[in-house]
């Protein structure tokens, strides 16, 4: 009989303690707002919320939460930037943190942001007042570092396996201002394949292709390209002339926020062939040009980019195609080209 009474009393005590703990957690809530302006298929609000809750071991997010965590993801040049802002009425000012990913990898950026959110929420939860038992004096509050406007949401050390690419890891581990991405992430070799349309190297409007390879740094790049245009024909007398260029190009560039400003040096040959004349000749002549390029890239995936460019060339050589020892067609002094295609990271 007495054993049953004691067991019932113990069970009631445990239930009462559990109820008080649940009530304390229920009183704490955070309102999460999420805006994705990147257009790069970044994690949804539900995925980010679930990842942060999994790290915390409980779900603190509620529409009526006292504190607010605002999350924004947007493009920054050819990469991405995530911004986290924490507004807590019990503290002066607000805390904010930015996390950059020069690689544009949304999945890794989402993991780093979920980690930062969980740390910020955990710090706010730890500083919540704990109700004191009625039969005891209030315990001295534990001292936990609160987040202020000048502190960071992410501590100096984080779990490296969560960060994946070096650019996010370098920014999460750093202090205050966003840091440059790790050299292993931004510096790499790449290949490219473009299609283009051009005026000036051959009669009329021509179409061609470019195959290139190069090196990309944090603010500059260098590429070599091979270009061939489809033969373009023009009528002359009783026959026609087909002309097309074969070019080798060197293009050093300066990269600023997704834009590339390049110098161009080209050498190659101008090919020509006659059709329908009494004697059909074919031949080639040396071709040299120098010019400028303006290019822009858009992120398709971590290794893949879409690129569009505009070239303006000054043709330094005088090239012509002769029929019966007279010039039937000659290059102009200038050429313009418009191209688009894909670039992909090699290693």
C-alpha cells in the first residue's frame, strides 16, 4: 500500500516538472522571415527552418514569436550573399551577419546559414529568464554572452564538414566584414564553348564557333581561344567568292561583379576560295587584329556558367581576295562580334 502511494507521488512530481519545462519552452518563440532574390534554386524557407531546428533539438519558430530573424539571399557578382538579421526587443539594437559564397553553391550556403541561425537562437533562448521554484530562492542567472550589434552570429570555430566549399568556410570563420574566398575555390582552370555572329572579317554576316581554355582568379582571368567561322560567300562577276577566318586569340581580363573587361590579341589566317570562274583558285593570307571585349556571366550551377560577350576588333592587316589579278573583296578596318555560350570549371 505505501509503495503504491510513494510511486504515485513520484509520478505526479515528474509530470509537474515536465509540464513546467514545456511551459517555459512554449513561452519562447522566434519569428522567421525569408526572402530569396537569387533565382538560383536556393533552399526553401521550410528547409532552412527544419535545418536550424534539427541543430537546436527543438523548433523555436512561431508566427507570434517575440524576436525576429530575417533571412535574405541575393546575388553578389557571380556568387551569392546570405544576410541574417536578428531583432530582439529585450536587447538594444539588432545583430546582423552576412555570409558570402563566390561559388554560387546554394546548398552549402544554406547549411552555413542554418548553423548561424541556430547559434543566434540558442543564445537568445539561453538568456531567457528561468522561473524560480516556489520553495527556493531564485538562482543566480547564468552568464551567457548575448548577441549585440557589434558581435557576430557565428563563433570563430564551426564544423568544417558543414561548410563544404572554401569560400563559405573562410567567411563563416572570419570576423566582422566578409572575407575573400579561399584561393582553392576562386582560382581554377576552366574551358569554354561559344557560338557567335560577326561582321568585318568576311563578307556580310558570318557565324562561327569558339573553343577556349583559361585560368580564373579572384579578380582577373586569362583565356586562349581557337575560332573558326563558317564560309561566307559573295558574288563577283560570273562566280562567287567564299571567305572565312581562322583565328587564335589571347584574352587577359579584369573581373568585377560578374563582368569581365578584356583585351584581345588575335593572329591567324583568312581563307578564300573561288567558285564558277574560268580558273578557280583558293588560298590564305596572314590576319592580325587587336580589340576589346565586354562579357557577363550568369550562374547555372556550381561548375557551369552561361556567358554572353561583345567584341570590337581593329584589323591590323590588309587582306583581300583577287580575281583576274584584281581585288574582288577586302576586309574592312573594323570587326564586331556577338557571342554566347557556356564555361565550366575544370579543377
